[in-house]
């Protein structure tokens, strides 16, 4: 069974930093694109960042470029999101999501999410 | 960037009704479209990909259609457990993945 477990969220002041982690199990982690998707309270879904199987390609939504960094450790079956210079609008539940095996980047498995709250 | 517009933003229907949700892309995306269901307080769940392919385990009352710019998600007979918000997502370009704004489905 595919399992994705996020951690690392919390309350942080504007301008602060956090490192989110996602522990994966139940599948061959190194074979899949992996992604972070966020959802602000009461709002819709937004793909934040994606990383290719070997880490050679990374993509970000424009609003986080230069502030967020996605990375992965295939030996540890783990995905990370380093988030810096946090803003109030970054407040959201951050989901770790696995790419589907079919062509294209869409998400067939999701973690339960970790809440990031940016507030003074 | 290609924008994804869902309509309606919310709807209320009776159990057993046929429900249709529309997703429109501002430019053609072939059939690179997925649909998700998010029940209240739960994690999103993939329903359909490639515009019309049902994800394994999804009830057959769900179906998708469309290509190019206009897509629909249909629930053939609405059930109480289908109360959720539904999102479309385009994936024609890995550098620009976009979700629609969502359609909230309630029971009348």
C-alpha cells in the first residue's frame, strides 16, 4: 500500500523558514516524479513544486520561485520542501503527492498533509 | 499561462440526479486533464485522467469527456457519499500544472 507521511509544518513568523518532509513507503520511490501541492484554508489546490525521479528537473509555481526548494533522497525514500522567506499567503496545508504512472504529471496518491501557518 | 475555469462553482442536486460539471481551458490541452474529488476534511482523490479514463476503484457512475478546451465530469446518479468539491487539473505541460477553482456538490 502506498503511504506518504508529511511532517515539519507549524507556526512560523513572516520571513521565517521551515523544512517539510515526506516519508514514502509501499512503492519504488525512485521511479516516480514527486510533488508538493498546497491548499490554503477554504481555498483550492495549487501545485507548488515537482521533482523528477533523479532530481535532474524541478518545477515551481511562480509565486514560490526563489523561496522554495524541492529535493529528494531516494536512498531514504524521502521528499523535502525547504521554504524560506515565508509570507502570510503561504499559509496552507502542504500535501506530498505521487505522480501517476501514466504519461503526464497528475497525482494518484496523497499524504494527509502538514499545516504551515505564517503569522506574527 | 493557460487558465482552467470550472462551472458552476457550486450546485445542489437530489439523490439520483445526473450531475454535470464543466472545466474549460483557455487554450487547447488535448486530453491532458484529470479530475479529483475532495470530501470535506479529506485528502483529494484522483477520479479520472486523460479526460475520460476512470482511475482504478472509482465507481462507474463517474465519467469524463472532452478534448481540447472543453471537458465535463458527470455523475450519472448522485449518491450521498458524492458530497465533495471536485477539481479539474490540466497536465499538458509539466512546467505549468493548474487546477480549476473547484465545484462544490451538495445534496438538495
